[in-house]
C-alpha cells in the first residue's frame, strides 16, 4: 500500500495473520476524506486476496474518535445527486464482503460514516464512554442509501436507527452493549489487549466456515433492496443540503426550510 507522508491516510500494518488498519486523521477526529475512502477499498480488496490474513482490526488514531464522519469540505463541490451515496456503497460493500472476521476498536465517537464502518465490521469493542450515531438531521441534511440503512437496521434494529436518524441523538456505549450491537466494553487501557484476544480466538477457527457464514448473511441483507433513487436525489438536490454544508463550514446552526 502507498501511504502518504502525513495525515490524513489509512495505516495498514501486518502482524502475522492479523491486519491492523488505522484511520489516521486525528486533527479532524479521523473524518474520512475521499482519498481515505478509496484507500479503505484498496486495503479491503488487497486483504480479500491474501490467504495469510485471518482477521482485520480497525481503529482510529488517538482516543477522540474511531471515525467522526466524512470531511465536510468535500461536499462543497459535490454534484448534488445520489452519486455520492452510490460511490460510498461500493466502498462499504468491500468491507462488508471481506471473507475474514473484522473487529472495530472504538474510542470516542463513531458517527456518520464512522457508525457505518463500525457496523460493517463483524465485532465492535468500545470504551464505556464511546458514543454512536448518525446526526445528519442536525448537521448536513443529507440521507443514507437503502443499502446502508438495511445494513444498520439489521444490526441495530429499526427503533434504534430511527432514534439516531430522526432525533440526531448520540447513543452511549452501555445502551448498545445491552442490545448486543457491541461485543464488549472495556476501559481504554484494556481495549487493545481485548481486541487482540478476540482476534487470536477468531484466527484459530475454520476460515472457510467463517467466510461462508458471514458472506451468506451479507447476501441475505443485500437481497432485493428497493430503488430509493428518487429520495436520495431529492435530498442531495435540496436547498437544505446546501445550507447544511455551508452552515457546518461557517460554524453556525443551519436554518432548515424543508426545500
């Protein structure tokens, strides 16, 4: 993998049969730039072809965030239609379809695309203080694709997804531990060792069985998705979305008009 000399980028380290991927943009709480999204897909495609890798662990640099969403500046010149969601779908699919078990190690925020990336992983381990959500009704005024909505609904349940999307609330880790969404919550000083212990446990099991199990479930979730192009196009073409981006970059509350 080609790595940039300074953040933002993704850092890939191979530790025996374990791949360790770090979202490295700590100055922006690991917000994802478009090159970082592309690098995520490249890494996933590479790992999928490497039979020596048995488990992948994803984490954010620092202790403030796993991933805090997308870098908002990249929305300024966005062609305002559903193309962004379609492109991101392909990238997230490469993570969802990885034939090996994946673990998200979460400290701080996992919001927006951070929640989607964490949910695309098979297991999530967080600190008790971690918070999760998709506050786009408060921030940008954009929407999710049917593929991503179906995926997070299957993992979180529709009531929790509605709570996240319609109220823009950030949900604390203990509440998600109780639902089974989180595999475990541990203090920050224990989280790396806990993730490693799970990774080594997974790496010792039958890889073809793991592949068949997780990819069958993934195909079931992606089967017969509805066409919601009209809703995505309406959202990304709206005045509200333009206002959301401008307000975020100007550091002021957006003024929603419903247009």
